C-alpha cells in the first residue's frame, strides 16, 4: 500500500491521527465503491481508492442529471394521477 | 414482474437509521416531483423542469441526512441560499495541507459538498456517507422512472 507522505504534515506534532486510522477510513471508503470499480478484497493504495472515488462520484452526479432529464420528459407526457398511483404502489411494495 | 423495492436490502441493525432516512428521502422527492408536475405549464421550459427535478433530488438527499453530516449541512446551506448547485466548484477557501493529503484529496474536496472545509479524515468519512446517500437517491429516481413508464 502506498505510504507517500507529504512533507507538510510530517512536522506537525499536534496531529493525533494515526496512519492506522487513515487506513481504516480509506478501507471504509473502498467498501462503498461498487465491485466493478475496485474489488473489496483487493488491497489497493489509498491513492487508487481516492481516484476511483472521484470517478464514481462524478458518474453518480451525471446519473442524477440524466435521470432528472428523463423524469422531466416523463412527467410532461404522463397524466398526473396515474403516475402518482403507479409510483406510490411500487415504492410501498 | 420484479417488485424489488428500493428500500429493501439493508439487513443489520446499524442500517435502521438508513431505512428511516430512505423513507424520508422518498417522500420528500415524490412530493417535490408531483408539485413540479402540477405547477409546470406547457409554457414552462423543459430545461426549467429538469433543473427543478435535479434540485429536488439533492434537496431530498440533504433533508434525509439532515444536520447530522457536514456534507448535508453544506448542501442545505447551498439550497437555502438559492445558489446554483454545481459540482465541482472553484475552491472558495484554500484548504490547509493536511496529514495524508494528496492532490487527489483536493480533487475529492471539490466533489463533496462542504469538502473544502474538511480535514483529510473528515473528508474520507463524509465522502463514504455522501456516496451512500447519492446511490440511494439514484436508485430512488430509477425506481420512480420505472414505475411511471411501465
């Protein structure tokens, strides 16, 4: 696992945060990434986890944009009450 | 017919909180969605409706997490100030170099609401929660889409 340490914090004596804590947080982050991006069982560098995290968040933002657009089209073409009933029904199932 | 509700799938006790916030997210988003549909006229633009839906998506995320997380507090502030919801945005505050900080962390800070104000550890923590919430919201929107179009 990469342990590249920026010079900036090596001199900080006030910090109580351990490498172990950081590694723990990084692996927790790895755990919320989809398996397709990083296998949870793999030991990956923190840098890789961060990179995949950024990519994943960007793709999620794009999905929100895309779904907003498609929902906008759907709402325009659908009669109100039937849409409401269908949605509520499916979410309660 | 597959009846997979987007709320199923969480098993252990630690996820009780998540279940509650998922319900909150759904009800908020649905109400906003139908309000948008009812107040949209034939004159209102497609782009305007799409913007409102997108805004409703981030609003329901923020309200479901409430004030418990730094990212949701930052999102709520943005929503209330009626500011444009943009990711990434230019760093408004220079972040102090932190332990374990890398260029990649700086990139991440631009993608997570409230990121620029967080130290490295906080950023990692908040990001994990933000992703969980984002994926839930995306699944919610997909479910809504599927049920309206079927």
